[in-house]
C-alpha cells in the first residue's frame, strides 16, 4: 500500500476517534425524529441513551413502548423504562409510574406504590400528581371520622380530612401523634403533604417526631421544603427536624428547595444551619441544582453562605472538529439543515459563535419555518439566544404558525429564555395563528412563573374562546389564586361563557382551590347561572368531587336540591360518580335523599350503579327510602343484584332488616 493511502486511512482513524461524541445522536435528535413522526429512528436513538442512564431518554422510550410507536406495544417494557427513569428522579416518569401502579398497566396494581411515586412527583411540583395522591388518600379514608371505633384510625382520618377540632380532641385524650397508617406512613407526614399548617403545628405541639420517616425515606422537612412551605419548615426546625437527612436520591431538604428556586425556604433552612455543599447520589450540590434551571437569585443566596459552583468542564473537542461533525451530520435527521441550525439545536455555543462570525444569517429560515432564535428558545439554550440577539436576530420573527421565539419559550417553560427575550424587546402582545399569546401558552402549560413575568410586562389576557376557552378559564384550574386575581386585574372577563354556557367560575368547580372559587364568587355577577343542560355551578362541583367548593357554593346561596333538565340534583351527580366525600357534605347540608330524576332513579340507585359502597352507606344512614322504584320498576336492591355487588347487597339487606326490627317498636 502506498504512503498517501496509508496517510489517508490514518486521518480517517484519527477522526473516527475524535468525533464520536458529536457524531453520536442526542436526545434532541430523538425528539426531532418524534416530531417528524419517524418513530423507528427515535427508538433507535433512545435505546442506547436509555441504556447509558439518560433519565429523559428512559422516559421517552417508555412512552414509545406504551404507545406502540417505533416498537411493538409492550406495557412491561414501558413499565421497566419508566421505573428506571423514575428512580433517577425524573418527575414526569414518577407521575406516569404512579399511574401505572394505580391502573395496573405493565405492573401489578398497587395503590401503596402508586401513592409513593405520586408523592415523589408531587415533591417536585407535579400538580396532577398531587391531585391523584390526595384522591388515593381520600379513598383510603372514606369512612366518617365520627363513626370510627378505633381512636388511632380516627386521628388518621381527621388529619386526612383537615378536621383540626376532632384531631385536637383525640390528641387531648392521649392518642399518639406518631401513629402510622397501614403502610407505615407517619400521620405527621400526611399533614405536611396536605400542606395543613395548623395540623402540623398541632401534632408537633403534642410531641410528634419531626424526623419521622416512611419506608421510602421521605421526612416532613423534605416534603415541606419541596412544597415551599416556609412557615412549616421553620416550625419543623423549631421542633428538632434535622437538616442533614437525605431522601432516596440523596437529596436534602436544602437541595429540594434550591432546585425549585424557593429562596424563602432556602433562607429558613440556612437559619437552621443546613450545610450547603452536601452532595446527592449524582454528586450534585444545592447550588448546582439551583443553577440548572437556572434560579439566579437562589444561586446568589447560596454563594453568600459559602456554596461554590464548580467551573464548567470543557467538552474536549475543538470548534473545527465540531464543525466537521456537523457537516457530516447533514443527512438523516439533519438533512437539509444549515450548520447554524444544527449548532443552535445542539446547544453548541462555541460553534454558534464561530458560524456567526463567519457571516451566518441569524434570521435564516429552515424547511420547518424555524429561525435559529425560535429553535434556541424551544430548547432553552439561553447563551445562544443572547449570541443570536447580539448578532442582529429579530426577536419577533415568527414561524409559519405565527409562533415567535417568546411564544416558544413560554410554551416550553424556559423562564430564563423568556427573561432574555423580554429584555431584548420581545412583543408580549403577539399571537400565533391560533390566537394564542405567550401568556396563553404559559397558562395552558402551567408555567406560572412565566405567566407572572409576562403580566409584569403589561400583557392583557385573551377573552377570546381559543379552542373553546379564554385564558382565565384555563388559569382557574392551573394557577394560584394570586395569579387569577392578576389576570382579572389585567382585563380577564369572569363572565364570558363558552358554547355550552360555561364561564370561568364553572371551570373552577373541579380543580381550583377553594380560595380561587371564593374570589370568583365575590366578583361574579350571577352565581345562579345554568348551562344549556340546566346544570348549576353546584351540579358541576358535585360532579367533579370538590367537597370544599360544594360547601362554599351552598353557603353562597345556591339551592342544594336544584334539578337539571334531566332531573338530576347535585346529590345525584355526586353519587353517580362515586364522590362519597361530596355526598356526605350534601347530606349534611340537608339535601333531599329521596328525590328522583327523570327516569326515576334516586341518589341511592345511582350510587349502587356506580358501585360506590361508601356513598350507599352514607345515604342509608341518612334515611333514604330503599323501597322507591324507578321508571323500570327497579329498586336499589335489584340494581345491586344485577351488578352482582355483594358488599352493597349486604348493606341494603342489613339496613332493611334493621328497619323492620325498629318498626316492631
């Protein structure tokens, strides 16, 4: 072989050794393949990434197996990869794994494990996880507190229902504040998870162990810190909570608070002498976790108390080598991509700088109508956003869907990117072709901190029915009361109705906090509105099982026995959906248990059809008439027999025999 050929092969060999890092497909490549609906390619990219421990790749691969995209549908494989990702602390995987265990998808149904993973996701701010967790715990404590014969069980129920008066009575009678449920979970941990400050203070006052842990290593201080309950953190510290304890991932309370940018809670923990340079299982400190998001104010706070942010490591490849790799990557996923677009998408700041210096157009448009700035905003590459703007990129240049860089950043939850774009003059008023602004997207995707940034810039919320809802209708179920108030102050109209006659207050009936509902009621022209089916707000609250809101609506003057066009009362709505807690509230508010709907069914019959034994028991105790027949001449017992529900049949038969017995006297 002649020497030029030998030289050529040596060059090829050297390059093959130098370039694997940049040649290897990344998670961004997999996402690009998914957007292009090239699922087979996405799975090929995700598998090695998942096997190498990339938690987001593991999550995405689990989703692909679960949906049968790019691979045969396999629930067990979906569960396997979801578990791997969840164990690494990826909150979306933790939530999904909770759903798997709750529904028995790919794993054996296990409410205990479901609650654990929902709790883990909830600690990281996953709202739906918190709702599901509360639902599981509510179902587990459906029995009435005042009928419990076991004092310890009664305390568990009192805490779960927030009944401070009954809890105080039980503790005063000597019930231990350190009791555990059947899953070995301390009652104090439940009170902290429910964010019940008064209950936590009461339990601690009666001697509850501030460091009590469940079998997964979760402790009160960790949960309070991850929920930004600063006053609760201070109370726990005052009662001896230790700042050094770690959870299953090696995170301390300080790390959990710093990762979310909870400065007040971080300050409280610093006052409690929490160490700042402790590392978790991944070798990350509190300041490293804060810098990831990034939470600049938290980083500065920790630095003032001695935390040190390590210098960024160099990636080991020269710009020239990376450019060579980019040029070789212009096929496959990156076919027809310009070098600047690839560098921006991959987050390569040095390559981006080199290309811009050589004259690359910062406003070039690719085949998907993206500009470099929209791609950088979508990915959250903040330094590159700054580079592009400094090189003349137009901050308001939109893609074919009308989405500007600001809209992309708001949709994806890129808070720092939003701040950079706003500082550069991004127009908050612009809307995409679906008439959604950056604010609309931030509300829709539950990015509250971004919503606040945009409101600070004077943006007006949309009162148009985009996809059937106004901005306020979306916000009442996803945002805090404070943000809802700001939206109204900024021009959001509470009274606008959708095609079904539903307004923002209607949408708040299910998921909103009672405080939000109370605010909307006080600023609402008419709370007695009915929708096109004759449903009132009370019907909606009962249907969705929001017991606190049901009480609030009745106290605000809504009739408890109002009937919709189909004859259903709020009590019937609650009973038909297994909302036993709401059934109990409506009964206590003197709802008529014997009313019939248009087909003759009573609340009892609907509870039987729903196979809700708890609601059946409550209705029987309230004196419902078991002999009533519907339009088909059926009684409640007939419906129970048809459903072959032994438990409900026994409840009705027992009630009937007791009724006969008392009838003798």
